[in-house]
């Protein structure tokens, strides 16, 4: 069943009473009207008695990059002026900021009392009166606990619908509202004082009321997507799974601004790639759930295509704004991780994974810290990861890693999933000596996405070769993995010198496929050459780029054994490189 509720905007801080004769209402369903909405409800005898009182706790101004200056607030005061001249006032259930400046903010408490004689559910939300204050409204941050919420063009829940036993005490709700300095660009050219009024709504209904904008029970992927699509931006859809489903092709999308509450009821979603990923927008390009979307998933068993690939939810790199993902009491089997995040700049993502079980799934969640998530530490501060069991690697958090040793580099490479891009950064001052491992080489995985190794000016030494799949075929020039895409930058390679000085990377003669190797801003010292392409099967495409590099006591720029791959295509770009004049100038490029 699906149901829609109508909306109007008004304050409700009052008593809602439902007193009907039990003989009249048995088996009946009624519509309960409040100042905000209409809810479908099976009425019980008793009453809903929930009240709230709003108080002003703190107010402050903060200069850009400076300390916070808090205003002095007298007991029971309802208005205060902050250091930059703005005024914060509460009036009943409304909050008004007049002449608000960047860095201004205030903290409030909503004390809630419950004298209901039946089980009830309540919510608290805030919405802005926007006349003349759209820019201010769109940049305000509402903070509840560690969670930042954005008003944007819609109201936001400070407390989502929460069920409470009859006469049970309800915890007071503390929250903050502020205008951060990160909104500086949005106010460029704005000279008029900024003022806005926000209304805080406490609403309570019986526990069995339908409070979502859309409700549905579904047993297949098509009906699940249709239920999500029935909600508009700013609306919530509550969905219960009645059967397990198989996403053998395609993925599910969550549109901008929609809140999804999915009760899996213990059912299983089997999938071939990703589950919630906005595939309807950009296919398999990791485009993520919609901007300002929220998705809460409970009690679903996710079964992926196999260890090393697939996610239940993807975030970014499209604009995601203030996204929220909650996964509770779920299981993740045969997949890469529960969530993959490659969020855009200035996004705020709140991720919660609680009491979940991992089987043949390497990562609790993955953060792409290099492509567009510019502040991974802040992201991690908004992550709750508790009570989970079974993921099988020590570092469950990040796709991209910083390592400081050969062991760390090898471990990170071994965990690269099929098709996944990864950046591995060597910590400042790292020195790796491959002569100590007996083989002197590091293998690269096959069929990964682009592997970027940023040396951060680290030094790697070897008595022979460096990246060469030695773990497979020893020192027999067996080359990096098939379809490898490798970018190495800011690394100082030091070989053993002379014709046996070795190569930083070997390509072929095993299966090569479509292989790309790029060196950027590297130094090659005492090597035979930077790279050797020793063979490729018919139809293979090899692309080699060496740019901005320095050669010291290294004989050749690169080696390309053309006779070893007559039916393959090899493209070489060699530009802006310098030398100490020791490599063979008259024949600096090919070995053969």
C-alpha cells in the first residue's frame, strides 16, 4: 500500500487527543489531522500528551580563523546580542536571527515532556521562513550532536520519528544553528543585513500512525524503485521488503532530497555490481545517491558478486550536499565493502554502520581520499562504525592509503579490487630497499582500475627490477599485470648500475591487454632504463608516458623490443625529461 500525506506549514506545540469509544473504532482506520499533516491511523483509546519548551543556551560570534566569542545570557533570557552585532531571539517555538554575520551561531534546548497514556511516536523538525533570506537559509548549518544538517529549500528533522512507550520520559533535544565561514563565497557581493526566522515543530501521534509521505511493501526491484520514485524532494518513503530480490543487472537510485527508510525484514538483495548507486543517471560510473538524500537500511542481507567488488551504497562523485547513510543489523557477503564514498568538495556525509556482519567482504567502508574528498579526516569524524564483525583486513576504512614500507605497499596493492582505482601514497621520508626481499620486485594486480603510486619524494632501491610481477614468474621479465593502468610520480628509483641496473617497470611478454604506464616527476639513477616493453600479444595496446623526469647514470630513456610485439600497438610519449649526459644520446630511446 502507498499513501500520501498533505502538507501545510504551521507550529504544533500542543496536546493531541484521540478519545473514541473502543466499540466504535474496532477494526477501523481514521485520518488524524494535525497542524502539519494528515496521518492514516488505527485509533486506540487513550490520549497523546506531549509538550515542548524551547530555551536559548548559548550565542556567539567567531572571526574568520579566530576564537569564538560567546555572549553572556541571563537566566531565562529569550534574546541576546552577539559580538558582531547580530541578535538572536526565541519567541515560543520560533527562532529569529537578525543582522546575522558569518561566524554567528546559537545553541538551544527543546525540553520535551510526555504524559501520553498510549504508545506514541514523535518528531522534531525545523523549517525556515525564507522571505528575503534565501541565501542565508541555504547556508545555515543545523547541528544535532555530531551531525550537520542543511536547511536548503526544505525543512530538516532534528529528531526523526521515534516511538515511545506510554508515559515514558523523553530526552531533551539539544541543537545548534550557525552560519559558517565556509559560506563566504555565497555572500560575495551581499551587502544587506541577513535575517531569518526558523520554526521548531514538535509533533506527536500514536505509534501506529503512518508518518511517512510514501509507504510501500515490495517484493521485487522494480516495485522498490517505483516506491522510492514516488517521493518528492523533502519527502520520506518507508519501505518494507516482503521477498528477497536479485539485481542481476542495473542498480537502484535515490533522487535528490528524498529520505528512504528501508526495513529489509531479513530478506536478501543479491546484486551484480552495486545496489544504491543512481545507475539510472550515469550507469556504472559510481555516481552515488542523490544530493541531500538520506537512506536508512535495517535488517537486509546483501550478497555481492564475489570478494573484491561491489558495494551496497555509493556516495559521489556527483554533488551530494548533506547526505546520510545508516546501515543497521545488515549482513554483507562476497563484496568489496558496505559503502564507497568519493564525495565532492564541501559535502557533509554522515555514515553509520552498526551491528552488521561481514563475510568474505574486505572493507567496512571505503573512502576515496584523493579523487574529490578533500578532507577525509572530517569525513571520518562523521562516521559511526560500531558493533560490526567479520571484515577481514586490518585497515577497513580507506580505499586509498598512505604506507611507509615495502610490506605496506605490497599489502595495499594486494587489496586492490578488480576495476577499482586506488592511490597509494608513500609517507614522507620513506625508503624502500627491494634488495632485502630476495626477489627485488613487486607484483601488480591484473584488471584493476588506475593504480597511482605517489612517492612523495620517497626512494626505492632494487638490485634488479622494481615492478615486474616477480611474485609470479621470478626475474623472467614477466611484466606487470594484464590491463594494468599504472601512474608513478615523485619517486627516486636507484638501481645497481650498468647494463644490469634494471628497469622501474617491465611490460610483457605475458598477456598485456590494454596497459598504460605513466612516470611523472621521477628520478632514475643507476638503472638500465626507466621501462622495458619486452613483448605483447597480437591486438594489445600499450601506452607509455615519461615526462618531467631526471636521468642520472642511466643508459636509456626506455627500451622497446619491437620485434617482440609486431602485432601490438605501442605508443610512447617522452617529453620534458633531463639527463646528466651519461645515457647514450645518439640512441637514447629504444633498447633495440
